[in-house]
């Protein structure tokens, strides 16, 4: 029971996480616990390893051939780097949104249904169920009204902001526990950014969200906690207000004040 | 700088400048000539083929008979007939069987090379496939004659193993390299962001191929197959050796209707086999040609037909490939 409660409190726990790209060590001994149900921002100067850390949480780093990982990452209670863990199952529970919106070259409908189809045994899905799931997901990301009559349009033909919403929507039918977002607004204009931020805030509480952001103001606006990284190390992890108003580490303070980054 | 004084010096400088300009112009025009000559050769060949075939088109040509009659008796003493239906069907059926062999095999190989194998295997596979492309067509014909022929007789009990099946398999294998190469390019041109997106959603490798990569690469794959078709239609030596070279339509009313163990003859093989014995005769004084001249001319008209077919296929493939580039 106690263990369960702990799982409920923390969505991700990393311990002594090290990662190398070939000879280059991109993460050094990262130890942290990310709380469930809130939005955690990942901040730090360019090249400090934010994307790398984020991609450890759904093992997307394994796409590169020269990556080596040591240490453990526990997601909802089990170490995802255990050999018997299924990457397919992991990625069903941990969704990811990328820096550039990357809808598949399929219809809007098929984009949202893709995850469901991929994770269901052949012929086990009914069209009505898929329809309902697609509609619900699009509704959740505030996209339904604008695309309701054009579900068969290509997802890649939408505006960037809508594409990014679609990329979030396609994760939802799988009922993920965690959403990882790598600078999801960096390709969007101000209005698009605001719309996606509103969306994230509306998802807050239902999903655990980890968001990489370059934008200090954005981190302040939407995150509950922040992790500050520098040169592959985790420097500070705390409530967003603490990180911004009274950072404990000198380096965090300097970054917040804009002395580098 | 200039040891000489006055007018001599200025003359030398001017000479040097003129020489430089002249040599630059020469190089530019040489390059231009090389570029233009490619175009000139294509038109030249087309002109030549057309000129040789033109008298037949003007005199002996009856489009209905030419395309719809299977009677090919260009050297008959009493009743010369020029129908290429059997050869058209021969070319068509050999190409069809070739594609039935080559397309699954090549697309499978292309997908494997582009998506499923490691770097080292990929390099080895590509070298092997290039090797396949380097085998001369007469060697393929030899394989058909000496290996496939007894094999088909042994397996099917057919009286003769030189037929549509034999030529189809051989030409299919000959088309594999071009299809694999272009298919692999098309598959590898699928943007990595699509693949990343599907992988992040938990798609397995096979789902990724089936649901994302193949749909995204489908025009490129179509172009690859079309180029393979062009290759198969134009193949000459190997089909000449493997089809049995007999004027015959491998269809009839009896099941299974299409007889893959029938011998046929193709358009290309007809030209290759008969060109040597068809005399090129000059026009008579009254502007007509002697009857024997039509054989030679009709072979060139077959050439025009082939030219037109492969031209259409290649242009279609080209347009498809261009369409892909534009969308990116
Ligand atoms: N695939 C890779 N191969 C080698 N080095 C990489 C690769 N991806 C990232 N890196 C390096 O790892 C470091 C961290 O990169 P990244 O996590 O992308 O930083 P951030 O997202 O914070 O800008 C950088 O120095 C970068 O050059
Ligand atoms: Mg990054």
C-alpha cells in the first residue's frame, strides 16, 4: 500500500542516470523524482542535455546507434531499462511530442487512430469505438470544432498550431500516464504558443507532463516544478516559484537572470 | 612587372587577355556541345529509325492489320503479311511474368536493405545487387538456356523449357537491380520525422513499414516498378534465347487460358533476329519500293512501337519521381 502511494506520488524516478553518445557523456549522474499529475519544466542552456534526458523516459535515445545508458529510470514503479521491458508497451504509456510538429502523412482521423490501431490486435477494434476515441481526443485538444468536417484531410496540411495539437491528440486515445514534450511551441507563433499552453494547462492533473522549454516565461507560466540542467548535470529541481525567485544554486540564478543560455 | 616598355608591353597584356577570353569561350562552347550532343543523338536516333520505317508507313501499312493480326510472314513469296499481335502479346506476357517475379522480390529486398538490416549487411547487399546488374544479358540468356530450360522440363514435364515462364523469370531477375535501387532510394527518402513519430507511438518495425513507410514511399515504389517494366520491355538478347522464339499467342479458350509454358516471340527479339537477313533496298525509279524492301522497313516500325512504349513508361516514371521531389 505504501509502495503504491509512492508510485502515485512520483511518475518518474531516475537514479545515477548516465548517458553517452559514443565517447561523449551527455548525462552525468542524473538523480531526480518527478511528481505525478503536475507539469514539470526542463530548462537549461542549449546543448545541456534536456532533450537527451527527456528521450530517456521513453527510450527514444535507442534510435541512435552509438548510445549507451547506465543507471535506472523508474516509471510508475518499474525500471524501464530492465531487459524484459517492452519498448512498445512503454511508448504506449509514455507519449511524446516533438519540437517540430510531425503528424504522419495520413488523414487527421488516421493520425489520431494510429496509436489505437498499432496497439490493438488485428480486427479487435470496432469502427464505432475508433470514431468515438478520435472524436474525444480531438475534443480534448480543442481541435474538434475546426476539423470536424474534414477528418479525411491530410494531417500534414493543417496549420502548424493545429498540427501540434493533432500530435498531442494522437497520444490521448492510448490513455498515456506521461506526456513528454520537447519544446512543443518553438515552431509556433505567439498565438499558437498561447493556444498550446492553454491546452497543456487543461491537460494538467489528468496527465503527468514533462516539458522542455527554452522560454523562461513559458516555464514560469505553465510549470509547477522546474529542473535546471547544465552540461549534462541536474543542478536544481524545485517548485517553479522557488527556482525563479530564490534559486539555491548560483548557476541557476545566473541562468535565470539571463547571464548565459 | 613588365620588363618591356611602352606599346610592346600593352600589346602583350592585351594579347594575354584575348587568349584568356578565347580559351574560356572555347571551353564553355565545348561543354555546351557535349550537353547539346546528348539531345542531338536522341533526336538523331529517332529520326533515323523513323526515316527507315517511313516508307512502310506510307505504303504497306494498315494499322488494323499491323496491330491486330498475328500473321507475321514478311518473307512469304506469295502473300507477305505484317501482323505483330503475337509479338506484342509475347512482349506483354514476358513482361508480366517478369514483374510477377521481380516486384515482390525487389520490393522485399528494398525494404530489407533500407529498414531492417545493419550497415554492413546493407553495403554487402548493395554490392551484390550491383554485381547482378553487371551480368551481361547474353549470360542471362545462357542461364535460361542451360539451367532454366532443363529445370522447367524436369519440373513441369513440358516438352520444351524455352517459353514465357523461362524468359519471364530471367528478365525478372534482370530487372531486380534497377527496381531494388530505386525502391531503396524511395524508402530512405521518407522523412525521419515520420518514422520517429510512429516509433514514439509504439509502432513495431513491421507496422512502421506497412503503415507509414510504404504509403509515404508509394509513388517512388511505383516509379521503381515502371522502370523495371521499361527494362523488361526493352530486353532483347536474353528473351531471344529463352522464349523459344516462335510466333504464338499463349492464350486460348481452354483453362487455364494463359499458358505460361508456351513459347512466344517478343518485339525486340523479332528485330534482333531478322534485321540481319532483311535487305535494305533502294526506292524504284517510279517512287515505289520492291516488295522485299518492306521487311526491313517493317522492322523499323516495330522499333518505333518499342520506342513509343518505353518512352511513355519512362516519362511516366520520371513524372512520378518529379512529383515526389516537388512535394518535399
Ligand atoms: N545523436 C547524437 N549524437 C551525438 N551527440 C549528440 C546527439 N544528440 C545530442 N548530442 C549532444 O548531446 C548534448 C546534449 O544535447 P541535447 O540533449 O539535444 O541538448 P538540449 O536539448 O538541451 O539542447 C549536446 O552537446 C549534443 O551535441
Ligand atoms: Mg533540445
